[in-house]
């Protein structure tokens, strides 16, 4: 039996391509890759990662979207960090050989950043918050799940890596109505979004401005899943 790898994603929109048979994983004799949709935030990510380990996962991959803090990063870029830095400053290096395998697979096809990424305990909604976070941590991008997954992997003594696609650039603000659409189980909630917009209609232009970045990031994740799946890079070296 091959290595069991569990991919933890916050949203269905992030994990959907990896659930597709055509881009899911390396050959069955080499590995079994399973996708867990955790819901947004570090608490949900930690619970999903612990459940994965308890069910027999031998490696954990953080997969999904990220917000850029580095002005050079554009929507659709892939953050492939060598280290994830938690909000308290704790550092979680990824598995070096796995990182090299993923980089070799993704770099020829996508814009890839190999700078550290950091943990945001809540969404960074505006340019000022993003600049302050970058000044304090010097990371290129942030998400809310990778550090929690990395911590579980370290405790379990198993390999960890992260692949995150940039949605919003450093200058792009995220309105509160966008956050209202995030369901607790990882599904987007259109009704909640519409209700939020009804209460705050002035947010509509800012929300519309986020859509192209979201689509570019989703496309990048699809391309990353195809490339990594075809090359076997979703699996850490034995």
C-alpha cells in the first residue's frame, strides 16, 4: 500500500478540482490522496487535519486561496512557501524534498512565489491591514489555515506542504459582504451574500472587483492540480 496524503482545503471552491478523477492524484499503487473540506479558519483546519491523521494520513497538504502581501504578487500566482509562519511567530518549514518536487512541477506552468507565507487569524480586509501585517512578518501572502495544518503535521511527525493561489492583491480591499458568503462547512452561501449586500449596497463595486481575482486563482488551482497530479508531485518522496 502506498502513502496516504490528505489535502485540507477550507472551501469547496478550492478543493473541487482535486476531487475530479482526472486531476486528483498519482497512480493508486503509489498513493491515496483524499480531500477534506474543513471550512474557513484555523480552528476548522486544525480539526480537519487531526481527523486526517487519526484516519491514517501519512502526509498533509494545505491547499487553497491566499491573500497577497507582496506587491509583486498578482491574482492567480501560486504561493509555494518553504516555511509557514504562525501568528505567534512560530515557524513551520515544509518538507524540503516535497517542496522541490512541487516546484519542479508547477514553476514551468504558473507564476510561483517561494517566499514564506503567514497566518492571519482573521481576514485582512484592506490595504492598510495587509501592509501592517507584511511589515510585522515579512511574508509574501497570508491564509488562515496553513499554520494550523502545519502544526498538526509537526505533532504527528509527518510531511507537510502548502499550495495556495492568490486571489486578492495587496491593494485590493475585501468587503464584509464577501466574508458573509463563507459558509461554516466550506460552501459559499449566495443568500447570505445577497442579504449582506442589501444591508451594505455600497460594497457592490468592491465585491465585483474581487471576482476576476477569484476566477484567476481558481484557474491557477486547477492548473496546479493537473500539473502536480500528472507528475506525482502531490505525493511527498518516500
